[in-house]
C-alpha cells in the first residue's frame, strides 16, 4: 500500500482535470447559449437518455467486474492482460450488436423522444459518441486508477477535455452545425483517445483473450445490469416528463442547471479514484486488521465530500442566477 503522502499527492493530481472541467463549461456555456437555443439543449438532453441507456447495456456491468477482478490478477501479468482485453472485447461486441439495432429503430426512437424522425441520425451518433467517450475508455482509466498512476490518468483526462472543448467550439461556433457539432466532437474525441490508449497498451501489454476469465467476469457483471434501468429512470425520467408536461426549452434550461451542479459529483469521483484501490487492497489483504480499518480510512473522505459539496452548492446557485436570471 502507498503511504499517506503519496495518497495526498494523487488527490491533488486527480484534482487538476476537475479544475479544468470546472473552468471549461464557463467558457462554453456563455458562447453556446448565444448560438444554441434552450430547445436545442432539450433535444440533446433527450437524445442522451437513449445513448446512456444503450451504453449501460453494452457495458453490462463489465467495468465494475474488471475493477474488482483487477486485484485478483494484479500479480499475474498474463492473467491481467487476459482480463483487460477480454473485458474490452466483450463490450465492443455488445456495442456492435446494439449499434446495428439502433440503426434499424432510430426513427422510432426519435419519434418516441422528440415526436419527430428528424433526429434519428443524431440518436445513432450520440450512442456511438457516448460509448467511446465514456464506456470504452473507462477501462483504460480504471486500469490507471488501480495502478495508482494518478499522473497518467490526469494526463489523458486533460487531453480528452481539451480536445473535446476545442472540437466543440470548431463545430458549433465556426461550422455552425448546431447540437450535432457537440455530438461529433464527443465522438471524435472518444474514438481518438481510444485508439491512442489501445496503441499504448498494446506496446506494453500483448493482446491476450481468455474466454474463461470473460465468463467469470460476466457472472459478476450480469447481476449489476438491472441497475441500468433504475439509473436511467432516476437520472433522466424527469427530463422526459418535463418535455411532455412543459416544453423542450424547459428541458434545456433544467439540463444546463444539472450540468453546472455536476461538479460536486466530479469531486467525489476524484476522491473515489484515490480511496478505491486502497479499499480493495484492504478487502483482499490477508491481514484481518486491514479489513476492519476500511471504515476509519473512509471517514476523512466523507468529511471532505461534505465540505467541498457545500461550497460548490452555494457557488452553483449563484452561477445559475447569473446565467438565467
């Protein structure tokens, strides 16, 4: 286990991309709101409901199974490589199947979400963009986190944020292609980062596939899949109801507010990147005292989460007032 000073160092390293993620929306929101209407944001928010749901099905809980099993094979490079690549192959196959299904039903999905077939291509593109930007690349970042390589994790996170920010401005402000520009920027960023990281991993860890390890992970992951439905309902059903009862513009304003307040969750995710590897190591440690120490170890992270979230809440309320009056 790493010492406390190294954990504190990792925490500050993980906070660098959070500061960037906190700054970039303040640069883009005032610009985009002059070009995109609240209705545009509302449509994008509704389209993302389908994208997030299908990405959850493609993932099938495999990312959590990979994070858990990483420590089982940590000291066996061959088995670890098999776990890593088998997990990615599994979700890529799922994505290919679900992308084909989406292509066939994209018109019906568009009608269900927006009452028109106009956004069928946007729905298909958003699904692919969300998959690569989050689901697929998450395996790389989980690997970096479990290896406690905070600097590498932060480097690629910053690269992703800056590339997405630059491409979004180019497509929306310069080319003026509307909300499709945001989705295309996300797709290009996600695919580019996926290929860069895949090339980097293949140089240091040869491609190995093991069907038995994949099935072992599926046994853990499949039980986590039902939470996808619960997660979509909890996080997105309110937007769909607003679109039915109020307007698309109301959905857009609501979504912008949620994005601004998302920083609190982002900060807690950074804390999780620090304490998760330590918690799992204590869980699988042969020393029984390590398991009993998990609660005491997590207490300081709980206090830090409450303190920072309270500050962010006050700041975000002020910012929402400045943006929307």
